[in-house]
C-alpha cells in the first residue's frame, strides 16, 4: 500500500529531507522556515510531521490522504505534500502566504498533487 510506504520511508529524516526537496524549491523553503522556527533540521521536521500524522490521524484524515495519493504519477510525494501542508496550517505562529494549503507544488517533473 502506498500510504504505508510513505509512512515507512518518510519517517527517516534523510529520506524525508530528500523527498521534500524533490517536491520543489518553493515548497521545501516554506517547510524549511517552519523547521527553523522549531529549531529542527529539515529532515527531522518532516519525519516528525509524518510520524505525528501516523499517530494522530483520524479515519477521515486517512481517507483524505489515500484519496490524495490515488491516480497520481508520484503518489508518495503527493501524500507527503498533503501531510506537510496540514502541518504548516497547524504550525504555531506560521505565517502562510495566501491560500489555506499554499500554492501548488513546483515539482519539475510535472507532478500534480495540489
């Protein structure tokens, strides 16, 4: 299952960091600012967000994540993007830039997971 693979791989800081960077510069910069606010390295922040989702997600959250990943070219990155957008919304003191879930990711490969 793709969601299980997302949780398994992206709960490791080095993999999580590489994954979020592959989503695109603008998005990874937003996440890096939130990580910096928490005095955490980027990979650790992302891995913690994934583990927090795993531990606290409701049934509706799991369904939404599964729906986000369906029929995507890069479902794991889409799922990670979704988890992190939720984390950024909830991040204390986070000053977003407009839309509730932020702009569409700027993935060079044309991934559509907004």
